[in-house]
């Protein structure tokens, strides 16, 4: 019975590490991905040895599989809480909304506006690059001011230049000087 509980615990540690390692690789955070990969493999080998040692009980295999599924859920929740990276958000409105523009900027978001041709009239487009951990905050802000806005969020893989990159470099220099 101790092995069954240990298998479940190992899966609840192993699979979130696997999930985070994969996400770090996608976001090109290779050093952390490598560290997580080492820990992941140590746990994986140990966990499998418990499942396949001796009697190879069906219960141990089922617990291993259930632990994997629960670990995926846990890993995804952890990654969502960490919210690593950036999001590129596009907002479209029927009318120019200066209150929305001012509120977004007052809340520390960099914003660029455009006018585009819609089917029936001009449309107003707002583009924002923000840290991913502020995405929900921005959505709530937009919905409170412009409830009918069309909002799309993307995760950029890389970017170069612009206001946000300059701000990131400045913040990194300030952290290094402290």
C-alpha cells in the first residue's frame, strides 16, 4: 500500500515537472527546462521501477495512470498561476473610445491604435503587448468600459524593438545594478 501512495505522489510531482519543462522549452527558457528535465527523469525512472517491480499489480498501473492525469491537471494549473511570458492583445471597437484608451494606458499597458475599414464602417483597433500574468486584468478593464469589444489574445514567440523591449532592457539593467 505504501508503494501505491508513493506512485501517486511521484506522478503528482513528475507530470507537473514535465508540463513546465515543455512550456519552458516552447518559451525558449532552456536552462530551467534542462533542470526540470533532470528532476523529471529521476522521478520517472524511480516511479516506473515501483510500478514494474515484483508482482506488477494492476492497481499500481492504474494509480500510475490516474496520477499522470491528475499531474497534467496540476501542472497546467501551476503554469497558469506562473503565467510566464507575454500576450499580444488586439481589441476592436465600432467607435473610438478615448476613455478606454486612457484607462488602458493609466493602468500601465502600452497601447497602439489604428483605424481600419470594416464592412459597414470604420473600426478602431487597439494593440497591446502585456505580461501574461496581467491578461485577465486587461480583459476585465476592457469589458468594464467597452462590453461589446471584440478581443483576441495571442502568445508571441519572440519580438524585437519597440517600447516594451526598451522597458524590459531598462528593468533588467536596474535589477542587475541593485
